[in-house]
């Protein structure tokens, strides 16, 4: 189980190209922000774990780790820890001993200090700012966690472990990378020279149990009438654009409303990093690919959208449109692929339409603006706007119907909106999601295809 080896850093990373980074180079910019001080007990524990980890790397035969049962590996690590502590005459309580064995197991088999955070169901995002700052997001609010890396090289080793699992690389010539963990969590990592204060990791955790519309209603993100209306739109094969800022819940809502898609449909999904969790059986999942080290082999979303049209899809779902693929997505929506859905970064429904127009203009086809807006107005049916409010809660802010063109302007009408009323004593935003009193133009069309909705949901309520 144990034997010596020289190049332990290269073996643990599995990619020697990443190891020689100039992590000791001092940035020319100002000093990093102050770090919250730790008590001496924590510092002593981190120092001891660092030395134990070095001893473990000196003696552990990493080449057979994947073949070893975790229980057996744990016994081997516990034996080494006992031997080390005995030699140093350091008595440890049972809880401390188990903690250090657990953390060494995380170093060998997982992502070190990040493993407890990945296992914590209350944590949505993990944000590593250098080796001494690890923030987490809980309930929409950021807080400093107790997780720490021992130094910058430790962070780099964890980054390399993440990217090497999916065949990607990160070094000074390619200092950032998008990746995903085996459970589907989305990862972005960036290192020096672009990350001035040291390597940074951003992890958007993958929900093992995707939220349903009913759960979103229970959580206050929208009301039951709006949820019923969204199900009706999906069943009636309306084309939907979900808009919102970063972390506003666009993918969560897309997963939730996709549950209303007929299970007999053939669905093709297209994403930069696969994170959609569709419940249907007949789903083909496509994912983009970055260029290789020589700059060749990149596969963009637009390539995949074009290819998806040849795959006999009933519906196409693009995780997020960011560029010229918006044009091909609109073409699909206008040529029989009704019921398609996608998301976009924008702060309002009107801004979302403008963003789509801008992205279509990136195709280089020199299309007149009037033609682009005609494509948008005929291809898209509804825009759903989401927002993460100041209190950290994610809310559905509006459901807006695209009603056509007036001159050269795409027209919208709000069907449901969230109206803010103020804040309570705890800073929580008070408001109500309500109908505007406008019946959607597609009401008759919904009934024509057999989708029945309660007309009373469109009656305006007093707020």
C-alpha cells in the first residue's frame, strides 16, 4: 500500500504541465484584502494537517488508490496518522483524530477542503478567493466559511484535479477554464496572471433533487395560478425565453417547467456545461467543447444548434444563448420546433428582447433590424423574468406575452407580475405575485389544443 516516490506533486495532479506554475510571483497590484484572523488552535491544526499530508504523499502509492476500497484506505490513513502523532508525542481526542482522518481522505479521494461544502445541502455556491478565503452562498446570501487551503499550490492541485477529470487544462497560457464535477456541478477556475490575488474557484452546485413548480410555489417564488399558467404554456408548445441575472434561478425554473413536456417528445438539449435535469426518457444531451492546446477542435453552441435541427427533435432546449446561436434558435422556433425554450442574461423582459436582437446581429449576415425583430416577434411567445432580490430570495418577477410588432418595436404585455410592498423588520422584501387583469392573446389557442386553464386566474387582485 505504501512506497516512496519522488515526484509526488505530478502524480497527485495527474498532469505535470500544471505543476510548474509561477505561483510565488508577486503581483504588481495592491495587496489582497485582509483575511479574517484565525485562532491559534485552527492554525496549529492546519499546520499539522499539512505535515501529515506531506507524509502521506511521501508514502502513499497513488497508482492503486482507485482499486482500494475506501474503508481499507481509511484504515491505512488512520494507521499513518497514529504513527505520526505517536512519533511527535501529540495526544489527540477521538473527535480530532476522526476529523483529521476525514480531511486526509478528502484530500486523497476528493477536493480537499471543498468536500464538506459540496456535501452540505444548504450550500448553493462555493467561491474560493485565494487559499485563505472560501465563501459560500446559503439562501441567497454570502458568508465566509471555515474552509481553508494550506497555500496557493494546494488550490492549484485541487483545480488540476477538477479539470484533468474531463480532459481540460489550465496554465499560464490558458489561465481560466470552465468544467463540471462528476455530480454535474458547474465550475469556473482562474489562476495567475489573470487572478491577481491567487487562484479562484467558483462552483455552482448541482441539485440532486431538481425543484418542481410546486416546490417553487411553496418557497414563495411564484403563486399557484402562475405555476398552472406556465404548465399550460409548456403543454401548448409555446416558445419560452427565461430571463434573469446571474444566480437568479433561470436553470432551476427551466428544469421545473420542462417537467410538463409530453414524455413522448424527443428533446435535444444544448449546453456549455451540462446541468439540465430533464425528467423525460427521450432526451439527447449535447455539450460544447473548447479548443485543444493547438487551438483546434472547438465546438460552439451554434454548431450544435445547427446539428440538432438534423436530429428530428420535437423540442430544442438551449441552456443559455450567448451569441450567434440565438439566430439559429429563432430559426428553429419559426420552422416547426414549437415548444422550444432557452435562457438569457438580462435585467428585464424588454432588455431580454434587446439582448436577443443584439445576439442575432452577431451572425455577420447583415440582417436589417426590422427583419431581426420580425423573427423575434414570430419565434418567441413568452418571456419569463426572474430576479434575486436584495434579501437573497429568488423571485419570478413577471410573465410577459409577446404580442407582435407595432412599427419596428416588439410589443409585450405583462400577464403576471411581482409587486413589491416594502420590507419587514428582518429586511425581507414583502410583495405579492399577482395577475395584471390582462387575459393572454393565446387563451383561445390554448383551449384549441386541449389545454384548459381557469380564466379566473387572470382577474386582477388588489395588492
